[in-house]
C-alpha cells in the first residue's frame, strides 16, 4: 500500500533514497525493487530488523539487484547522521505528525537532500484526522504514546517546507477507504483490532476492487496527503528568503551493501 507516486518523486535506478520513518519498509522495498540505493531509517529497532531481513530476501528472490545497496538504520529525524547534500530523493511517510519539532526535522531533510533533489512528505489529511481526534483521545498524544501531536492542513505543510528552504510542488490524496476504517477504530477503541466490525473491514481493504473506489474518493476522503517539494539548486532564483550557511559539522556517509 504505497502513498507516494514514484514518477512524481522522480525516482530513477541508482538514486540514493532516504525513507525516513520507514516503519516496516513499504516504500523502501518498492524503491529497492526499482533499482534505487536505499537507506530505511526509523527509531524502532524491532521494525528495522524485519526491514533488513526483507531486503536480503528480495535479493535472494531476484526481486532486487544483487549488486544493489540497501540498509536499515536507527536515526532521529531532527539529527540525521548524514553529510549535507547526501540523498537524491527522500520519503518521509506518516512521520511528521509524530515529531514535536517538525520544523527541525524539515530543516534536516533540506540539509541532507541534494540540490535539485525531490522530497515527498505524507501526513494525515486534515478532515479525516479531525474526525479521528474527535472520536477518541486515545488516538493521539499524550494518551497515545508516540501518537500524533498535530493536525496539518496542506497550506501549513507547504509554508513549513518553504520556511526550510524547499520549493513545494505537486500534492495529492490517497487511501480514502482507510478514513472510514480509522473512524471505526476510533469509535470502538484505536487498539481494538479484534472488534467484529473492524476485522472484516480490514479484510475488505486488501481487495483489488477497492483501488477504483479509492481513486474516486481520494480527493475528498483521502486519509493521507502527500506533498512533494524540491531543493533549489544553489544560485537559482527561487524566491526563498532562506539564508544558506556553511556547516562545519561532518558526519559519516552511509555505505552499506546488502
């Protein structure tokens, strides 16, 4: 279940991609399958073990290039352990709403993205998210440990991207049928996965027929909003007021082959 459109992201074979907040790696796997060099980054060591194992399994099954590069590493979005201008493409999927210092995280994403590179940030859409928050205070922080700390509008995300020096471009919505699923979960308890209504709806979501329905409903009910942005090439006129400063910090680049 992918949220990011790889054509809009501009991903090409050989690109170095950072999947920030990778979770169990759904976007990282697809990027690796397409021939990108992938760094899957998350704070959960348990999930990263599974991501590494699946990278290796993909190579053994011939679903990814044997000479490719992929690794899963633990990292903090506000203090990424990479040099400036490292990555060709970055995906930050469903992570910004969890980070108290989201401005600091966007500054870091700007820093490690190459000039001319593309970033895709996915966040919960405003309308579906407002309903989830209204239905249950166990859905978001502080009752939900590590849960969502804010509700974004598209305008807010675009403005914060501009503030970091990025140039926002395209946007879109995805996963409309997941909105009702999460409303239902919030109504019966966000952790009540065994409820007699929740379980059949979860099975329904994996049917291929739902893809056509979601394409129709996404603009209105899409659970996720994805906003794309580019990092201007230095010296180009972008209209940004950001001042580019030299950084003296050095960080070890990632070179991890599967």
